[in-house]
C-alpha cells in the first residue's frame, strides 16, 4: 500500500472518529459526563497518551474542575490535588490561544510535576471559549508514535474545544433548568401543603362559627339580631373564599377533575339564582331568567357549572345599581349550552377586560371590588369543562358575561 493511500486512509479514519466524538459530546446533558467525553475523545482522536480538561473557576484563573484521561484512579490519588492553573497551564489561562511544545521541561515557565506524576514531554493545549468568554482549557500530552504534536493535531483539538464549549454551555443550562424545575416543584408542594393546612384549620374554625351562629339565629327567630346574620354571612363568604383558593390551587396543579353526570340545566340555574337572591334583594336588584321551555338535559359537572354561575351572579349583583335587573339568559344550539349573565352597572373598559380573568385582578370602584378570584376561577373551571368564559362590555353600558359549554362533556373536551 502506498504512503499516499495510507495517509488518506488515516485522514478518513481520524475524521470519522472526530465526527463520532462530536455526536457523543453534543448528545450529553450531564456536565461531568460531557467533560469526561470531551477528554476521552480528544485523547483517542489525536493519539495522545494523556489528556485533561480544566474548567475555570469564578475568578477566571483557578481551576474549579479538572478531568483526566489515560491516568488511572490509583495514579490520580497518588498525585494528589489537581493543578491550580500555574506554570505552563497558566499560560493558556492568561493568553487564551493554542500552545504546542515539543518538551515541557524546557519551557521557561515550567514548574515541574508533583511526586508520582507520570513523565510528560510533548504538550498541546487549546482554550475552550464560550459565548460569554473563556470556559476552560483542553490539554494533551505525550503524542503516541511521534516526538511532538502536529499542525493537524492542533486543528483537531481546536475543533473539539469548540464542540466542548457548546456542550459545556448546554449542559450548564440543562443543569440550571433542572434545578429551577426542582425548585418550582418544591415550591408547588410547599404551596399545596400550605393551602391544605390553611384550608383545614380555617375551615374548622369558620364551620364552628357558622354552626353556632346558625343555632343562635334559629333560637332567636323572629327577633334575630342583625349582628348574628352578618356574622353568619361573613362566615359563609370566608368559607367560599377558602374553597375558591383551594380550587385555584388544584387547577394550577392539574389536580381537579370534573365529575360528570346527567342533569337538567334548569335545576342548576335555579339553585344559583336562589343562592344570590338574598344579596340581590338587599341591594334592591332583581334577577330575571329567560330561556327555552322544558328541561335541558346535559352531561357535565353540574356543581362546577353552578359554582361558575354563582360567581357571575355575585359579581353582577355587586356592580348593579339599586332598582336595576340582572338577566340570566339560557340557550342551547348544536350541542352547545350558553349562559349569559347581563348587568347594567358601570361597565368594564377594554384594558380592564384583558386582566379581570387573572387571579387577584379587580375592576370597578373600590367599594364594589371583591377578592379578584371569582372570574379567574370561573374561566379556569369553564375550560376544565371543555368550554370558555368571555365578556362583552363598554364603560357606562353594563357587562355581559357569557359561559359556553359542550352539552355532552367528554374526556377529550375536558383536557
């Protein structure tokens, strides 16, 4: 075989190994494994007896990580601490350019080797530079079969260093992302525990207050003090608020599943209206209901539909002037249900319409504002049930909130 043919074969073989090494490096996300893969690949492709890779510390001078290839674990333990970035290695750290030496011991800045270190003469070092600056350096020593490293070796080392820079940055970003996800999961668990504990403790206290107040009201009827009624209503509002917070937490964690059953929609509407009628009467507001005659059978989570309607009606009562009416319009068409709740209050500006469905965001006068949870929760529940909740409004012309739901809720629709 001719020398020319042998040379081409060697070039092809090295190119193939370089390509395989680049693939292995790029597909790794664990930083320690990336560093080891780069070091092992460089030693194999460039035919060096030893290789090492140093990652710079925060000061940009010292080495925070140092990975070796070709040195056994026993040898590493006998050598002791890895280099600190002085001597010849310090030249690479300072100058950030490739360095090739036929004999390290003859260089003016050599500091020698520690005890039990294998003998080394030829040296090739290249910087690893990322998008934001130097990351570290790749070192190779003892060229196999030759007295020193070649120009081609240096070019290959520079290419591997470029792959290493990308892989190291990707691995760091991956680790940072995984750490962030872990912290978010921990925060989610902590939040769920907090809500569960708060809900349990406050619910017990408020249930006791509500129960004793209810007993007080029954014993003193019909001359029940107004204070007793106000305490009961406050306890009911607080219990509802706790339930809303718990539902929002479950929805955010995808832990709330609809409970589907067949039911007449009119029963749900009547129950929702009956719930808000006492508050409407106190404000001098009427609630009118219109829709088709006869039952409207639907398969959905009716308690959740009722919860949405109560939230919408409560909101409408809060924003309606005395003497006005709230209209509840029920429609069905092409397998879809639509519930419109229309008030004649102050209306909602377009910029406020964009935020009122976000938790704790509120519109209207300070005296009319609620907790900022009802609309956010209602939209999330509507989407859980395969539908949506929207608003149409202009300042000074009231507001129309309309709930659209499939008449037959399926698993695919709810997801």
